[in-house]
């Protein structure tokens, strides 16, 4: 027997409350103080973790609809960005003060995490205030960062550290040297030997004394999906023997004092702090040895890796982390200080590249549910019996299924399930051999699904789920069709099975009675979400509310909105144009001084015309061809002039419209 998780068995009795929903969806665990549920059953965002400053997401979505901005929409909260950066800054400041660390700290933002201009400009502006910096990993990113560092602080911005990672060619290095001459505090990190030669070459050409970084391959392994970022087989960095050669090479060119930074990267989303502590310890020992050799080192870049607790379990699991920001900072400071003190080496400036931890919490995708597909749980048994009697030779499997359905008790749950499973399999075999009618096959399926629902309901009341039933919740779950593209808005969910917290943003004071998986509007069978966050189990369905039909036939259902949280890192920039579904609308929301939320900016999502142009369609040619085709149809009497005009208008309006459904 397995204990049924709280997601299925909790709060079966009594009045359902918003607090019950918060517990059910794990909001206090993964929300980390940024997300809550109010008394009206709406999800709220608290950008500064202050309960007195809450933004009601349902109110925001309703307000956007009135402004003509429809879901799906990405909500960005710059106040959360501000709070996260300050939280990281404070954690390191507190750790350094407590441990009397003298070297200082700076966090640089790798813009690959989210290169959207509005995000990068906000972080660059904050970086000036917090002594943080920016990181570029490619030539286009270098160009962007140089522009951002100028815009963020104007003439006095030269102190902002700019770290340059990734492979670099001659043009890249030359640009860095010229930026150094301009006055930028820019540090190219050597990933392979030829880059060091280019740095020395262009430094002499332009007469500059650059700051140089070396990335070293550690013996310490990483952890999680990106553990190969470290170790001897890592993609980037120099072996220790090459590091020593670099020291001799720089000494030969009278530039050893230019070696200012030592860098490593253990991997993104590090879930186990112990792995990271070992890597920092090894890196610091290398740092101290190089200082003693005469290198001008003053900065220790521990790379990225500070993870995000996506499932709220605070455990060493791929979608979680077993540490807090404060613990991370304290351990880093302690390890570096201990090694440096033992070696009698001055404390270096600690640099981290914690982009995921900076941005993940700041974005929420809100999407509307378009409809659902579900198995019938209350079939018309009397009608099935009448159809059975009308059969010349009533099939025994259908008779057995009906008997199991009628005679189900709390004591024979497992026996009834075994009997029903065998009868269902026999019915499918008989149909495949041509011995059962299509009506009887449908009857067998209906009774089997209905029996499955009754089994789960009775097992839930007992608080235990027999091992034989473990596959039933997933098998019987509904499919809720949602207006979004998994490949555009949540690519890591598809590519690496990353879990993201998902829950309704309203109706949370109602008991969710349906178990469902989510499907997007692409025509790809992979466009679905069938794993959900939970601290205890591999959760394959999500509790959702019954959709409410609008009055009138064919009017659809009342709006039902789901929120996908912690999407601020990587998802926007990794998204692709599967089925030509483009970027969603993005809306910047903040908490105003008068105690309410306000919209700072609306960035409209891609139009159909824009995504077609991206894949090299000629829009004027398409319009012209469509117009000629319609004219020909009108001449031949296949369309009236009014119908032709309507079709042409729909075509033109469609090109200018949102790539998502706007019904």
C-alpha cells in the first residue's frame, strides 16, 4: 500500500479554503515569499515579500483584457528583480561581516540567461548601485553589454565589471582591448590557449595593460544535468599544466601582473551544496599558489550554479536545491577565507555569475484554458444494459465489467480492479478479431473508465492507494488544452524535463476536483506537461477545477487561467517558433505608491506577419496571390463578392494578429 499524497487525499472533508489550495500546490515552498493566495482565492505576487504589498494576478489579467491585451501573457516584475539582487548582495555582505572577510563581492549577470533588453537594462541599472556587473559569452552579447554598461551609468560607469566568457576570435579580443582603452572594467577570460596569445598581441598593439582572467578545469565534478561543466572533460578552460604555461607566457611578456582573475564553472542549477564547496575549495588553493608565483590575482570568479528551488522540497534533487542564498554565501566566504588565511594570501574579490537565481522568480506566464477532454465517470448503465440485451450474443467481457462495477465495495477494490482489467483486455481482443461490435467496445471502455474513477474515489477516502492502482490517476486524468506553446514559453520542460510550478491563479477557495495533464496548441505530441512539482512523489497529474460552461450552446467555458511560475531564467530566450507560435505579450507590472498595481510597459507579442517574415515569407506577394485567387473564385461563382471580401479581410487581419488564439 502507498499513502496517497496530499494532492489527492487532503481536505476531503469540510470547507475548502485558500490556505488549503496554497498547501496543495506547494505555494509557500516554491514561492519563497514572493507568491501567496488571498482570501478571495486569487494568487498574489509580493515583489518585496511584504504581505502588505500584494499584486492580485487575476485582477491584472482582467485589467489587461479590458485594455485589449489577451492571454497568453508573460508578466514581469522588476521589483522582484530588484529584491533578488539585493537579497544576494545582503547575504554576501552579512557573511563577509560575520567572518571578517576583507575581499569584497560582486555578482555579474550572464545575459545569456535572459537577453531581453528590458530585463538587461533593469539589471544594469541595479548593478551600478550594488557594485554588480555583466557577463558576455559571445560576440553579439559583448556588443550588447558594452552598450548596456554605457546606458546604465553614463560617464561614471567604468567601474562596473564586465566578464567575457566563451570562445573568442581575433575581432572579439581586439574589441575588448579597445573597450579597455575606453575605460571599461572589462576582463576577458581565457578559455583556450590561442586566446591568451591574441590578448597579448592586441594589448601591445594598443598599448593597454588589460585585466586578464583564466578559466581552469577542476578535478571536482559538478552535479545535476550540467555536471560535465566541470572536470577534465569540460568544454571550456585550461588544464593545470596549461595554467602554469600561461603564467610563464605572461611573465615572459612582462604581463603577469595583468592576470587578475581566476575562474571556474561547476554547472548550472547546482542542487547539492557539498559539491560546490569542494569545487570552491580546490579553486581557492589554485588561486593561492598562483598568487605566490607572482600573478596579479585579486578576483576569484566561482562561476554560476546558484540554483532555484523549483519544487519547493529544498533537497538534493534536479528541480530543487538543498541550500538557501544565505547558506550559499556563507559557505563560499568561509571556504575562500579559510584557504587564503592558511596560505597567508590576501582575500580576493569574490565574483559569482548567479543569473538563474537573479531572474527566475521575476516572470510568470498566465495562459487560458480552452477546453478539456475527459473520460466519462458516470455512464448511463441502464442504456448500456439495453444495448447488451439487444446483442445476439452478449459479449462476456462487457457482462463481467458491469458485474464488477455494480458489486464494488471497500473490501474488494483490488479484486474488482483485477477482474475489470482482464475483462477490458479480453474485450479489446474480441474486437480486434471481429467478434465484438463497435457499440460493445464503446460500452466496455465506458464501464472500465467509470469503474476506475470509483476505485480511486473509494481508495482516496481510505487514505491509501494499493500498488496496483498507481497508474490509474495518470490513466484516467483529463487533458486540459491551454492557449500557449510549450516550445516557446517553457522549452526546458520539453528539452530537459525541467519542472516549473503551475497552479490556477483564481478559484483557489474552491476544491479542485479534476486530475489533469496540460496540452498546448501546437500540433506536436510532445507539446504537453505531464509531470508536476511535488515534494514527495513523481507527480504526473495536476489538480484543477471543473470548467464552467458559458450560457448558450457552443459558447465555450468561462475563463480559467493557469499560472506558470519561475520562468525568468532561460525560457524566454530559448523559446522557438514551433508551429510559428511566437513570443507572447510581455507586461511589466509594479506596485505603485498608492497601494495598487500598475502597468509600466506592454511589449506586444509577435504578429503572424512578423513570424512569417522571420522564416523568409514575402508578405506582399502572399497578399497579392490570395487576392488573385479570391478574384478568380468570385468570377467562377465559387464565392460571392461579399464572401470574397470577408475572406480577404480575415486574411489581412490574421497577418496583423497575435499568433495565439484570441477567441
